[in-house]
């Protein structure tokens, strides 16, 4: 992953440079420089306005007691947008404007949550933060010597072979209608709540 990121960081300025040379050859270097400076100024003003709006929405959400995750992600995108807009180049300016404008930033936010943030949080917390916690058995079938894909019978079996070791011991405990039957050695039979 780090190699891809490094390659992208090296490729974008290269493409930006070639595009600037091409555009300067078509419309002249004076107009190209003016265009780059103008996009940097307009972008800086737009990032500043969106930043103020995001901070205001963040403060309102905190005052209501809401979790401001979307606003924090927006703030991160606005920081990246500011850096891209201040970098001379047409490709970086276009990316900066995409990160700055609210409709496209919402698309990037959803993508970042789905493919970056949620998998990272899932990995770091073992599923507790996202709610994908194994509540019955183990995630890998071989971890506890269980018979199903989730160990101890696996998920979705309803506990039908809970405690089934599959070995020499023939005592199998099943969680069905007769789960509360108790037999004593003295021959008495006591029936519990079933």
C-alpha cells in the first residue's frame, strides 16, 4: 500500500508538469501562470469559507451531543484540498476543488468511510467498534476444535451441537426443547421449565 501511495505522489506532479507544459504551449505561458495563480486564490478563499462552515456545523453538532464524525472527515478533506490548491498545477487544482465542493466531498467521505476508515477501525478493535463481533463461537473453525465453521457448531446453528467435541466422549449437550431435563443417578427424573 505504501508503494502505491508513493507512486501516486510521484506520478501526480509528473502529470501536472506535462499538462502545464502542454497548456502553456497552447495558450501561452503568461495565461497559464495567471490561470494557476487564479485557481490558487479562488481555491484558498473557497477552502477558507468551507472550513468556517464545517467548524460551525461541528460546534453545533457537539452542542447537541452528536458524534461529529462526518465533520471531522470533512475537515481532513479540506486540509488536503488546501494543500492541493496551493500546489501549482492544473491536476492538483482540479482535485483540490473536488475535495472542497460539498457535493463531491460527500462522495469522497462515503468512499473513505467504506474503504479506509471502517476497515481500519474493524482491524484495530476486533469488530467491537463496528458491531461485527463474534457472539457465538470463534471466527475460525479450527480455533477451538469445534465441528462447524465457527467453532462450537458455528454461527447460525442455534447451538445444536454446543459442547460436541466429536471425540471419545459421547455426552452431547443440545439446546432444544429438552434442554432442561435433569436425570439423577437415584432413578428420579425431574422435569424443569421447557
